């Protein structure tokens, strides 16, 4: 491959010079937008984490002694909403915005202005949600799922109340994500460099394509459901009001038709990060590249047909329970293909346990545990037994934090040199990993025995018999919160005065590493041409056998 970090005259391309003002502007550069997404998402991650620590502080003791019940309901509602809609989705969008055009040899995304608009809707969503805390009626209290009839009650009698603001924010977030989905799918399908066939795309690009196609198919259901619920609450319509001939179960179908595939919208990019990080720090090509790539699409297709397993405890017909139990278990097959490939990639490799590698390995370990409990929950009898208990909360957090958030951190540690031209401190990164890994397991594992013992979720006081495991979970939450401090110190100090990274500090071979760090305005001096000689599967990501340079 031609060295695409040099100009026609052989002069090196000058990397993009730092300019802080552009990150506060309506830029259409996908790299700027990617950083804007990441920084904004991390800001809300800190807020969502603070809310979680207040919730866990309340649950240190069985009695209600820190906040009142209404505020507690608002805290866990906003914690879930912020972490999903303002942390995971925007953080994944940030990495994808920065990386996808570079990985496929494009100069930008297909619709740069639409891309910018999609980002600037995210701060609007965040401001609305935080503003709701200051309303006389308080913030939304119906949970991040907002089931009617609870969500359509308006005891304050005010037109603009917490639930109204919540629904408006979720609808705007849906519009933003649909815009992003249109952009990513179009960019990947239409703007690949010459020679970049589908089976030469990095696995990360495959996972983004699969996740964003899911967004386009399923997200309109949730967005439409939120708008309809908003009309029920504010304008007296009766779509879901049970006492006015509405049907709240229809809302559950609309909500879960998107919100279970949303788990894979969050997790698929994490799988892509693992598939990029593990080969580099194992000094081996990814095992079974075509199967790992295609399994992403299979996960996306199958996940469209699993939503009713969230409704097993309701009045679901027997045939529907059996169908969705089988489909939920079936999604584990393409997921298992990925896990097998990751293990085979690491097996007998020359491992370099840098922070990025540790976060990926730790996330895969936690994902395996989440997968085991997920298969348990796919079984109708078991699901009904633990329905509405802390077992569900523990399983879900092993997915959204243990897998997805850990993967996001892995991606940041891996691609930070490309984004900034500076190296993060690996010592600080390893401290961050061990605090996060230990804290997360202490926080979320106890929720499983609590759920099996019968402790229900969404409560602020509980039977004293559950005290022991709750104390462990709360201490784990505080440790998890503290784990973010070394990351903040690391990022700020390294961005300002970290050691220079060079163009390719990891000796990787993806296209994103073949240009400067950070990349120039349009990524490459010319659109790169992929060699006409076909790659062996995974050859596009083969790294040098020299392991001494990492």
C-alpha cells in the first residue's frame, strides 16, 4: 500500500494543528464532531454516575434516610436515561464518527451538515433532562421505560411537568440517532475507498453498519411511541390510557421493539472494539474474520425478533412465549462465534497487557457472565421467577457497564494517540482498569443473589435481610465512581503534555493508522486505493510480528 501520509511531492502531511475553538463551533468535520460527542457524553457520564452513587448511598441501609421517595424515583429514572441516551449512544457515535471515514478511506461522512445537527441535538436533550429537576413537579419518576398508566398521570396538573420534558427529550434523542443512522449507513455503503470491498472492511465498521441499520429499522417505533405518549399526557389523547379505551400494552410493544435491539446497538460497537484491539496487542490477525464480520449482521437480524421476552410476566400468549424464548436463545449463536474468535485470537499470542488490552479482556470476561445470565433470562419459567427483581438489574449492568462502557474506555485508550497525537499514561490507565473492574464486579454481582432471594428493584427501602449484599454493592459503586478520577487526570495531562505518539504507535495496519496523528482536514492527501491483490481474511488487520515496539 502506498504511504498515504505523504503528499505527491513526498513531503509529509502536516497533522491538524490544535484549535480549541473549532470544538465549540458548528463544525462539519467528522473528526471534530466525534470529539464533541465523546466529551459531551463523558460529561453526562459523570452526572449519571453521581446520581447512581446517591441511589447506592440510599440503599446502604434498609431504611429511607437520605432522600424522599419521589426524589429517589427521579434519581434512578434520570440515571438510567442519562447513561443510555446521553452516555452510551453518544460515546459510541463519537468513536464511530471519528473512525469510520478513516477506516474506509473516506474524506468525511455522506451528510456532514446532518451529522452536525445530529450532534447538537444531544446537548438539547441533556439540558431538557437536567432542567426537569428544577420544575415544581419534579423530574420524571416513571423509570427510563416510562410505562403507562404511571407515565400518563399528572397529579401536579401542570402542562409542562417532568414526564412531559422526559418524553420530549427522548423523542429528540430518537430524531438525532435516526439522523446518525442515515449518515453511517450511507457512508459505509457508498463512500468506501476503491478496493475496499465488504470483506476488506474492518470488523469495527461491520459492527457500526449492523448497529445503525438496527437504529433505522427499530428506533422509529420508540420515537413514535414517545410522541404518542406525550400526546396522551399533554393533550388528552387516549392511545395508551387504560381507563379511556387505550391499550398500555401496545406502548410496551413499541418500547421494547426498539429497546431490546438497542442493547445490541450499544453492544455491537463494543464487539467491534474488541475485534480491533485484541489482534494488535496479541500480535496476531483476527481469527475467523469473515465469520466475525457476518455474525454482526446475524445478531442485528435476530435481535429484531426478541423484544417480547421482556413481557413474559404479562398476559403473553403461550405460543408467543415459546417463539420469543427460542429467538432470544438463538441470538447467542452468532454472539458465541465472536467470543470463540476472540479467544482464538488471544490464544498463544504475544500478549501486551496495555490499558486498552486490559479493558477489552475485562469487558469480554464480564460479557461472558452477562451472556450466561442472559440465557437464563431467556427461559420463560426463570424469567417469570426473577421478574422485576435485582437479578435483572445486575444482568443489565454487566452488559451496559461491564461490556459496553469498558469497551468504550478500551477504544479511547487505543485510539487516543490517533485523535490527539499524544500518548496516554499506561500506568494511570492500568490503575483505572483495576479500580473499574473490581468496583464494577463488587457493585453488580451482588444484585444477582439479591434478585434470586426476592429483592425487587426500584425501591428505596427494603427488608433488613438484604442488607449485607446491598452494603457490598454500594461500596463497589463508590469504588467504581472513584475509578474515573485517574482517567480524568490521565486524559487532561496527556492531552496537554503527553509524549508524542507518532502516526502509528501500536504498529497496526488499519487505514486509520496510515495517516498522521491527528489526521489532516480531509484525512488523506488523496483517496487511498486498496491493493487489488485480495487480502487473506483478516490480512487487512495483520500486524507486524515484531512485538518489541509496543
